[in-house]
């Protein structure tokens, strides 16, 4: 397993281009299952999760061709409904094939995706929604079998204990596009990735109203056509670079993403004294050196448009760099704090009380060996490494490769010093 060595205390300066949004991309690749026609997806990031997902589609019978870097052609003319355990267990986003396969074939067999280090991640809401559309669900030998003699539109309330579900909304919208009648999803996820998916589905001929609101109405069609669509920029990657700029007291321009999608983070940065400008015309944010002016903050992760859970770990590092007491409460995944112990190893003055991280800054970070546990925790360890004295070794860096395209290269181009050390050296 590769590790990286980060030589800390370098200021970051320059421009960074944001890649396509991983979480939009997964559902969009799955949408190709809804039609026999050719589909083309552009601005697809080169990530471990995306490569796995494409492999999964191939095992279902989808013909896949890489047209050029970031551009893929997919055609699901002859497909099967059975997914392989080996791929599904490696990636929870595999659940996104359920909705389209139910819509197209009226059946799917999916191995239960299994546990996850960021906490319990059930799919009860996905299954409840499919039942409302007329599906029967059974489970045997660890495999969920979903079948429907006849699908019919219905009203589905998708709110759970922790709010709505992002991939659950994606699944049900996709299934409903080919379900006869009208489906109304109440308490739907409003995330930009869902909005982008709905726009792609509209291009396929789907009838969808209320996009971006918690009430989405879908009128099922007999069939859908192919698409040629460009994925939006990844707001979590953009947010991670914004935080990297702030903590290194750098001057960064971050472009190719929609700043409006990152409103919750930008609002906090404005409140705490961050110096930045937003250019909605050119889809960029420019951040200026201002670390010594930043004040501590309190925030809580919430479904969109609230503060994203996928930036909670990175935000912990920002809190640790600002003098005073900052608090971050996690409301989506109450156990998503695997990074806390590793940040402590680097000298971070952070404690956990229930689902709240209490951060006392400024911490004096000094390089150490730390272990990445999941995607966003890895990003937080990179950020802490950037501001640590000496060398930080981040082990199990493959977690980071699941969701950040060319992260080492992008950071090095901005002035960081990051070296990847292959397992065999
Ligand atoms: N939940 C249920 N029942 C369900 C589904 C979800 O109780 O059937 C709960 C979850 O346990 C969680 C909350 O609802 O507490 C929200 O989960 P959600 O279903 O929205 O998460 P997801 O769709 O599995 C996506 C992203 C995650 C991101 C979350 C929240 C993809 C592929 N993944 O997951 O991304 O954290 O939404 O925004 O879209 C990441 O990129 O690092 C990542 C984990």
C-alpha cells in the first residue's frame, strides 16, 4: 500500500482546476443503464471509485469505451440484473445501479454493500422507495433481490433520521423515469449532484419537475434516449483546496466549479474573516493570505444547502489552525471522526464529545506517521501535513485516490512538496 511523504510548512500559491464531481459521476454512469442508446459522459474524473464503477457496469454487460481522458462512451444494449460481490463490496456507490436496473429490467440482485468506516450506512430508504413503486424485496445469502411484476408511480417520503438520502434520491428518481404514472418524492435530497443528475435525465427525455427542491415530481416514460453530458465540478475538492489555501496562508485561484454550490463553506469563511472573491461568471473563487485574521467558528454538518459532511474532516484542520475554540458537530454520520486520533498524533489539540469535535487552536503540528482511514479523513491528514513542521507520512493513501484526481500533482504545482512512496520501496 502506497504512502506519501509531505514536507510541511510550504505556502500554496497559483491556480488549481477542479475535476468533475465524483458523486455526480457515479449516478450518471449508472443512468446509462436506463437506455439501449449510446451515452457519452464528459469531465469524468480519473479516480479509483470511477474505475471500479465502470468495471461494475461492464460486468452487467455495458459496452464501455474511453474516447479521451475524462470522456467515456457507454452503451447498455444487452444487460443483466446481477451485480458481482467482488466489485460491490469495494464501493458503496454501487447501490446506484438499483434504480436504473429496476426501471429498465424490473429486477436487480445486489450483494448488500456492507459496513463502512464512517459509520452505519443502511439502504432501508432506498428499499422502502422501491417497494412504494411496486417492487418486492427479499434477501438471501447476503444478496438483495428486487423484483417487480408491474411498476407504478407513487408518493414516497424519503426523509430519515438524518435527513434525506443522496444516493437513495438518485436511485428513486432514476427508477421513476421508467415507471408508469406519476411519482412524487417528498424530502428528496437537494444536493447539486442530484440536480445535475436530473438535468442529465431530462436530456434523456425524462419528465422531472421540482429539481433542486425537496419535492421532485417524475412522470414515467416508455423509454429514454442516450445522453451527451458534462459533469459539474466537484465542490468537495474545491472546498478542500480553499481550506488548503487558508491554512497555508496562500493565494489561490480555484476554478471550474460553481461557487454557489459551496455557499455553506463560503458563508462561514466570510463570517470568520476570510479574504476571498467570488467570480460566478468564470466559476472561480480567489483566496488571499489572511490566516492571522481568522476567528474561530461553530458549525454543524447538515444536508445541502447546509455544511457538507464531506468537508467536516478538512474543516477540523482549519479549526486547529485558528487561535481560539472552534466546534464542529456531525449530524449526518455521527461516527465520522476517524481522523481525530490521527490529527492528535500530529499535535492537533482536538477532543471529541459525542458527535462534536472541540478544536483548540492554534495547534503546533509536527510531522509523524499517520494512517488514512477513509477518503475525507485522508484529505484532512494531507492538509495537516501541509502545515506540520518536518515530514508527515500518510499511510494507506489509496483511500484518497478514491475521490481526489491527481491530488499530489495539483498540490505540488501550487508549491507543496509531496512524494509518493510505492509499497515495494
Ligand atoms: N440513511 C439511512 N437510510 C438509507 C440511506 C441513508 O438512514 O437508506 C442515512 C445515512 O446513514 C446517513 C444519512 O442518511 O446518516 C445520509 O446518507 P446518504 O444516503 O445521503 O449518503 P449516501 O447517498 O450513501 C452520499 C455520498 C457521500 C456523502 C453523503 C452525504 C455518494 C456516492 N456518496 O452518500 O459521499 O457523504 O451522500 O452527503 O454520492 C464521500 O464522497 O466521501 C462520501 C462519503
